[in-house]
C-alpha cells in the first residue's frame, strides 16, 4: 500500500504541474458546479413547493415513489449528467491538447464539447438510466439494495473510467465509448491502477484538515462576537473548500487524460514519467 500511495502522490504532483501551467482548466469545473446547482434548483424547488402545498402529494412521497416521480427523477438525472459530462469533456479535451503539446484555450475546450453534443447526450442517457435503475433497486431492497447499489456503482465507475477521454479524443458513439473504456482497462490496468482513488484519498485528507481549520477559524470569529469577522471567516472557508473542489476535479480530468493516452498508445504525456505510468498499468499478477 505504501508503494501504491507513493506512486499516486508522484502522479498527483505531475498532474498538479500541468494544472499550474494551465490554470484555465479550473474554469470548467467551476462552470459545471454553477450549472448543476441551477439545474438542481430548477427541479427541486418546484417539487418542494408542490409537496409542501399538496398534502396528498407529500403522503405519496413518504409512502413511495410513483411512476411520475421516477420519470421526473430520470429527467433530473439526464439533465444533470448532460451538464457534468459536457464540462468534463471540455476539460479533458483541453487536458489532452496540453499533454500532446498543442496550443490550448478555454474556447477550444468548449468547441470540442459542442462538436460532441450527440455523443455527450447519448452517454448522459446511458448514465441517467443506470442511475435510475440503481435508485429503484435501492428503494425496493432497502439495506440490501444499498449494498447492491454500492457494488454495482463501483463496477460502473471502474468500467466507465476512460469514457470521457475517449469521447473527447475518438470519433465513437457512447455505447462504443463504454466498450472501449472496458477494453482499455482490461488490457492494461492490472492491480496497480493508480487514479481517482489515490487523488480522492489525498483530497479527502486535505478536505478534512480544511474543515477542521475552517471550524477553528469560524469558532474564533464567534468568540470575538464580531458579525464582520464571522462573515469573513465563513467566506474564507467556503472559498477555500470550493477552490479545493475545483483543483480536485481539474486534477482528475488531467489524470484521466494522461492514463487514457498511455492505455491507448502506450506513451507517457508531457510532464509524466514513463516508469510511473508503467507501474500504474502493470500487468495483473496471476
């Protein structure tokens, strides 16, 4: 485990070097977050008003979800996934351009994502369908359902790990992109796959530390009994946590782009060590 963490940290630093050289990549997760909040509000606020204002609807919601509720949830999933995948495609496309040594810009990322709109919509449809099915299983089976959903969700995450880089780089449809993702990972990931998990662990620890420091900062402001100090402390904490989230999302996009390039062509990208990627994709031991 120590060796895996060390390699994850080394790859994280290489991804961070790419981000430092092209900070415009932070724009994509920022806009994605804002748009997903708007989408959530557009769906959840009307539903909340309807449930509060209609006692019968509230009772139905408590007893279980109706076919109409599932249909509404599917629409919500579809729009949310579309927004998220659109910005992920733009981010990954720019990351791939950077890793190939090509000129990059925010506009180029959006142009690439717009050119892939049919594929993005198709993949969003697949992801929304999977998400709804998992939710239905969870609703029907309770605790067992949550366990099943957890395992299936993990398998789906692994299987689709490289779908977005494939959509951004190859001229394939969403179904073929999923198949291609599975093919690349089966061929080259092995037991030493380093990626989203390593970055997630590192940022999970950083987030915990940031929350602790934020709580101390806000607590100190409360002790001072100054409204200005409290507002400033809360603003600093929110901005700090938001920035960490943006950096994590950007690094994951860069990392997935680099792993895709190696898995697809067997070559390291600009700023990445060939030996590290070979260890990340070491053949699975029998």
